[in-house]
């Protein structure tokens, strides 16, 4: 079946509806009135419906014409957007970018940077996704993300991405004030810790092997969706575990948590800014600005 509705005819219908007459529409489109009339009549003949009620002085859409205009404007907008996307690609600007942000970071602290990005008028659509632990790397390697912010620990082998160290990640062992471990002498031994449930933010990796940290062999585990939930579960006394130092200290100062020294502390790790090697102008701008930030600037 041949397509009888062209973008040109939709532009004509739109102009008539906006201007109120065939003559005014013709002037706005820099065409003669007879050409406008011909386009409308041909479209009506092709579709077998009347699009305008011609009984009055003003060109008014019929019910069928109004429906055509409503859906037609969406097509016109989509066509305009498509043209812009094609031009952006030709000029080396991505049509879209996905940014994975580690759950140990506060996404709202990126908002000022995103505001600056939009002021550059790249026209690139951004999508932000939340990833947990090794999921920050998994999203990058599998193409679910173009940029990963705060990816913790060492990157997986295989290459195809670049790295920038954002800073070190320090963790403290924290328990609720009402938890039995809160009153035990320090440093806590593994034999004492493993008697109590650990709270773990579940790794969001889909293809890489999930990572765990700070969980002892044989220890009961409650897995939760992210670091904020892990914090809340530990405050509630449901279990224990390591928290980023900034979080642990903040809630220890309010009396919600107690920081405990342990016999085998979790080693310091690094947080990375990582990105896929192939990048356009929008991603290059983002990476330049993101490299000015440290992990401490963005921590929860």
C-alpha cells in the first residue's frame, strides 16, 4: 500500500490550522494560494475524506482533519528531530549518552554540571542510571553506559575503556547503637562479627561475575538494592557492615550508628571515572568537566 500522506501536505494542513485561511497559510509558506488549495484537495481525494469545512469564512478542520493534524504534528516534530540528530551525528555530536553513577555517590551533586552541559546546546539526550559495585564496570563494558562515574575497585580485563582516578574510597565498620556488637570491645574479631547478619548492597552486574566485599564465609546476608537502603537497614539494626566513611561518620555524629574498629579492616579502594574509548564532542565536554571533580565532591 502506497503512503498517501506526505510531510509537505502535513505542513500545509498545520499552516492552515494556525493561520485560519488558505491565503494566510500560503503566505507563511511562501507559496501561491492555488498550490495550497491543490495540496489539500489532492490529499482529501487520496484519503477519501473532507479535511476542512468550507462553509464559513474561516477554514475549520473537520473531525477527521483535526485527528490528522494532531497525529501529523507529532510526525512533523519527529521529522525535525530526526534531521537535527542526523546533522549532529555528521558534526561528531552524539544523539544520546548514558551515564552510570555508582550508588555510593549522590546524583543530585551532578546537577550543576548537567545544567552547564545543557547550556552548551549539544542537543544530546542524557540518561542517568544507578549501578551498584561491579555493575558500574558491567554497564560500561556491555554498552549499557558510555560513562561510569565512581566505579569502585579495579576495572575488569579486556580494555576498550579509559580511566581517570577520582580519589580513594575509605570505609568504616558501622553498627546500630542498639546492636550487640556496639558494646563489644575493640577490635572486633571475625569470630564475633560472623555471628551477626551482614547487610550488602547487591552488585548490579548482568554479565560480569558479581562482586562482594566485607562478608565473611558462612555469615548470614541481607541483600538490599543500594547503599542508601543498606544504610537504613544498618541504622534499623537489621545487620552490620562497612559504609563509606562520609556516611558512617555523619550518622555516628547523630547517634544513629557506632563506628567499630575491626581486626581485619577493609582496605582502601579507588573510585574511577571510566568511559568507552569512542567518544564525540558531547562526551568529550562531559569528561573534561567530570575530571575536575573528586570522589569526595560526590559522595553520599
